[in-house]
């Protein structure tokens, strides 16, 4: 509609220019004809605008005004029926090429302006069509009511086909969180909290709540703007200074969302022409950051340093690479999807040898590993600044929200103008900054909290491994506060697509081509999806049985678009406040819950589907 109204304005503007009585060189012989035509030019222009008015409805008021203006306009030239004549009159140029060239040399700006106006009119006329719409003014009230009653909205989510399995996950709504237990809706008893990543029990700590309330009284709730506008308070600056002091780095930068931290830091440095070497087990936020950077992503097998060196050699040794291309190795300190640790010393050695930058997501390791809880680098006895860019979440050991990134002054300052999550998002609420700073000072003042957390992780892992065989621990790092367990009748089955994919990826020369479903035969994909739903239902049953026995755990869930996601598992989070009695109770409850789920399973649903054992790599 705006384009059509612009066409009417263009016609009126061109006619107004011609109406000013400007002479056209070389057109003196046509002056008598033009003078004779001035008597009816108002009616012709009115007719033109009226026809355009029918075309650009419903702008009736505008067309009527333009028509009246055209009737009052005097001295306009005649719009003839011949296309060449229309061109000549609108643009104001004679028909002959030599006269047109002379006019363009004499008045180049006016000639170009008229040519542009003519082009807009022609393009608008031929390439736009009025849409067929039902006008409310043409319907009675009864007809409108009938249309409204007959209208049926389309579903926001497409309905599942008949016979499709739909998992019903166990859902718990927490109504109160205490130090190591929670109260959920529908239950009167407390549950041991093994579903939250609050490793140091900050969220339920009374001192933390007191600090949050005091900050609320001063700053209220929100910061009301991005950091670069008016969303920066002294609470933000104090938190960043405290983080830099604890880590021992030059400067830090905070984000208001944990996922957006790594998803903003990676594209702030890696650009389209760069190359990122990505571990095959990174979480979805890291994958999103690589996607947003639009750089070339080269994946290597999980924690396989030989495969990483091969990939780096292949890219860095290429003679076709432009001199400005940069290379990054992106890993996690403790992998959220696996629960194991990255071999950081070997990664840094490869990075130094080939002059590659490193980016580490240390969200699950900060506040957990190291003598002072400074993360993966301290765990290996490495200076944290040896890693070029380190990001971490404040939603784990700091019991707050958001995340932070640290490094050199150049690394931090660059993100203040290039980090999308920092520039375009509202800043972290000040009271959450105060909460995170209080938690930071708490575990740095008492290093035994971090060591107690690591001891609890080792103890619970050893207890779970002593179960009677229905439960299988798949996490490999003994000090990881995140323990992934799977059910034995799932992981031992040959039709389990996720395990087959892991095996195929380990044996494949091109692991990037393997995805979760797509390399399976087309006929077996529905069966595999149905079996994944059956397995998820088993895991949900285990979660519900554990909650009935007083322990709250969670099932891992992954997006369908996450091509690197492993098979779903039960995720157990360990906290520092758990005692040895609590850990023994968790191990006993998980064993009983798994046995109950095994007895309640449907053997027919777990039968091998036809053609499901013929998985092959998609070429």
C-alpha cells in the first residue's frame, strides 16, 4: 500500500514540476499543441488520479484530496494515449534522441529526477497487484458474526500423526528451596535436591538471601537498560572487579544470561573467514555461538588429541588460507553432556605449536575444580591467562543468573562493543550481582567448600558404580559434580541409535557427516524415534520413582536441532552440603527406582524393530 501511495505522489510531483511552465529545449514547434491541450489538462489529470485511486484502495481520502488538487492545477501538459507520448510528457524530454541528450546536458539533475519518477511509476504499475480482501463495510453485523463463529484457528504445534508415541515427562514445580532440599507442589515431604546445578548451595543459604534483600532495598529489581546505555550500576562494577581479583586476570565482563555469554563471546571474535575447531561433545550454547559467527567449523572427536592435531594441521597448513584468517579451539572445562573433563594441557600445547587461539567454557568447573575453585586451568596447575578466552556461568556455583568472561584487557574491551548479549540485552539485575559477589567471597574465603564438593562427587560416583547392574554410570571424570547414568537395558541394546552413532563416529573418517537420525535407513527412522520415546518414558519413570522415595533428580533433554547430543540419560547433580548419609540414600534410592522401572517396563515395546539393526552411514 505504501508503494502504491508513493506512485500517486510521484505522479503528482512530476505533474507539478511540468506545471511550473518550464520550457523544454527543442520543443518550440510543439508549443501550439501544448497550449491547445491546456484547456482540458485538469480533467485528464483528475481522471488519471481517479483511476489510480481505485487501484490503491482503501486510501480513498488521500485519492480524493489528490484528485481535487489535480482539478485546481493549471498549466499541466496532456497525457496522451500513446506510450511514447506518455513517456515524453511525464519525463519532460523530447522524443528525439539528440534533443533528449541536449536536455540531459543542460539540466542533468532535473532529467535524472524525472527519469527516476517515471521508473517508479512503471515498476509500481506492473509489479504490484491489489490484494483481494473482505471489507468489513460490505458485510452486515450478522454476516460478520457468522464468519467469526465458523473460523477455526490453526494449532500452534502440528498434531502428531495417529500411532506416534508422545512422551509425558515427569514435571515437578519447586515451591521452596532450602539449603540441600526442596519442597515441590503436591508433596508435603522434603526432597534431596540433586536436580539443581547449585553446587555450593548458595540459593538456599540464609546469608545469601539477606544480601539479596538488602540489595533490593537499594536498587529495586531491574536495571532498566543495557550496560552501554544506563544499565550499569556500582553493583555491576563491583562484581566484575571481585571476579578479576579472585581469578587473577586483568579484567572481566558480565552478561545477563548464561547461555548468551558463550553464544556472544564466540562470534565477537570468530568471523566468517575464520576457522573453529570444535569438540564433538560441546553443549548447544557453544554450537549456537559457532553458528552465529558464520565461520568454518571443523569438528574433532571428543577429547581425541590426535584427531585435533590432524584437523589443525590440515587447516593451518593450507596454502590457500588468507593471511588474515584466524583459528580457534573451542572446548568445555567439564562437558555438560558427558560429565568428563577436557585435557587442557595437551590442547594448549597444540595451540601454541600452531599459533591457534583457545576458548574454554568453564561453566561447570568454576567454583568446583582447583584449590581456590578457579576452574579447569587451576586444576591442571595452569595460569588462567594462558587460555585466551574463558567464559563461565554464574547460575552454577555462584547461585545467581548470567555469566562472565575474562581474559586480557583487549579481550574484555572488545566484547563491550561487539558482544551481542552485552550490547543489546538489559543488564543483570543489581541484586543478583550482589548475590553472586557474596557467593564468590564465600567460597574463596573457605576453600574447604570446594574440596568437600569434589569429595562428595567421588563418593557418590563410587556408590552408584556398586549397584546391581541395572544402572550404568557414563561420566568418566570422578570429580565432576554432574553424573550421567543410563539404564542397562537401554545402553546394551543394539538398536540404540545414539550408541551406534557414537561407535560409528569413532570409526568414521568424517564424523561431521554423522547426525542423530539422518544416517539411518529411511524406513527405520520412525522406529528409532518411537524407541527413543519409549526409552525416555523409562527414564521419566525412574525420575518419578526416585521422587516418591525422597530424591529429586532430572532427565537430560536435548533439542532436536542438537546434532551432537548424546542419548538421553538421568543427570544427578552433587552439592557440597550433602552428607555421607545423604549420598548413601541417593545411591539406594536410585537403585530401587531403576528396579521399579525395570519391572514396570513393557517388554513388547522394547522388542527390536524391523530393519532397525541395519543402520548405515549417510553418504
